[in-house]
């Protein structure tokens, strides 16, 4: 069995030279928010959910991205409300948020 039931990776890559990157779209702040919310909801820890920063996930041009494993579901997001929806629907209830799916 995996140490975590779900592992959530936020691309927080910062590219040089004006190339599109997730961090320019607020990825680090949103990751911090998601990590805080998961903890507040009692969803974090062994056997539960882990939220992490990732380097480049190579999908920056498609918008800021996050991937949930082991489900291998990729999402994009615009704001905290989108992250709240991913947390509630996918992480708490196991329902993929199709409107945010990449």
C-alpha cells in the first residue's frame, strides 16, 4: 500500500526568458493555499493526502497545472475556488472535476 492515498503535485516551475510557466500564474501561492486547506479539513497525513510542489511538469502552456496520483488526473485552475472544488469533489468524494480536467 502507498504511504499516501493521494499525492497532489502542483507545477511551480519558474522559467527564464519570458517562456510561459505555472509560477507566473500564481502556482506557488495556490499550492500553499491547497496545502493549508487539506490540513484544515483533516485530510493530510499518512494514509491520506499529501500536497507537494513539483518542478516543471511540462504542461505550462496549457495553464497552471496540478496532477493527482495515483489517479493520474491532470487539472488546470484559475483561482482558489477551483482548488476548493478539486479538494471537495476529487480528493474528498472521488469525483473528477471534468470542467477543470486537462
